[in-house]
């Protein structure tokens, strides 16, 4: 009897606790929380497909809004805004920070800017935009020029994702000088190349010890339009200059994109340029 009475005490105590205001509030709160959590989980399960569609639509809207805000910068009157627009589009593309549909639009805009900047009637801003985009395409080789150690290192096992179609890449010439005193001559050559409808993305200053004794023209066999070298030679001849043709090693060419040409100018070229 006494033992049975002892066993009934906890149950009676719990009932007495639940009979209080605080106990009732706690019990109902726990029950409501459990019910709400279960309902939310069930609702999420039943509507997960709709939620995913909504998320995808919102991401697409956000990405498209970002692209549409950037594209007008390409046609802004200030060159700084134009350059910013190109760099923002390149960043969106390279980081793949947007949905596939918006990414396809960005690539299409970049392709169009390269085409516009490669035509014979291209404006200065169009040529500058094309040069910026193409320099990004050639980043592996450009980095190897800036860093000789990288040039001798084996290429990475995984090739970078193709951005622009190789066959669509226009002829472009990278100019290398070993002395700042030769930059003015390089600028004149860059203008002559532009007049010949050849894009020259920039003038790179390299270690003077790496410059050749005589200017040379470096390229990859099999990765060049048939008339590309002749066009570059004609631009050189306009300044009374010439450069020896020097095909790049096969190992180096793994880093080089189609229609990529380099002119390494000898030191003191300023005294020779007409």
C-alpha cells in the first residue's frame, strides 16, 4: 500500500504542475512548437518543387538585372566607364557567379565587342574593349611572359575552360620592350598595327636581358591565319623596321591561343624607327 502510494506521487505532481498557469502555458507552447515544426516540414516537402522554381526565377531575375546594368557602360561617353563595363562582364564570366542563361548573354556580349573592335571601321573605344577582352583570353601566355619561371613550368593538367572560340579570335600582337626609352617607338608600331586592322593589346616591359639582339616575331605554327605574319611585317616596314620570324616551341604553344603573335623589340629600337 505504502509502496503503491509512493509510485503515484510523481504522476500526481506532474498533473498538479500542469494544472498551474505556468505548467499549462509550457505544455501548450511545446505542443504548438512541435505542431508548427511538423507542419512547416510537411509544407516544405509538399511545395519544394515550387520553392525551387521560385528560387531559380529570382536568381535569373537578379542576374539579368545585373547584366542589364553593366552593358550600358560599354557605350558610355567616358572611356573609364567603358573599361569598367568590360572588366565587370569579364569578372561575371570568369567567376561564373551568375546563372547559365545570364552567363550565355554575357559571353554573347563579349563576342560582339571583340567582333566590333576587330573590324576595319572600329572606333578607338571598340578597339580598346576588344584588346581588353583578348588580353584576358591570352592571360596564360601573358602571365608566362611576365614570369619566366612560369614559361618553363609544365602546363596544368586541366586546361582552362574555353571562353571564346579559337577560330573566331582575330590577329593580335603583343609588343615587348626591354627599355622604357623604346616605349615611344613601340607606341608608333602599335598605331601602325591598328591601321593595318591588327589589335595590339599592350606594350609589356620585360627584363632587358631577355630582349633579343635583333627584333623577332614569335608565333605558333598551325595557330595563325595565313596572312597574319605578312600584315605584321608590313606594319614594321612602315617604320623602317624588320623582325626575324621565330616560331615558338611546341611546349610553349600549349598556352597560346589562335592568332596570337609577339614582337620582341631589340633595345635601342627608338633610334631605328622611322
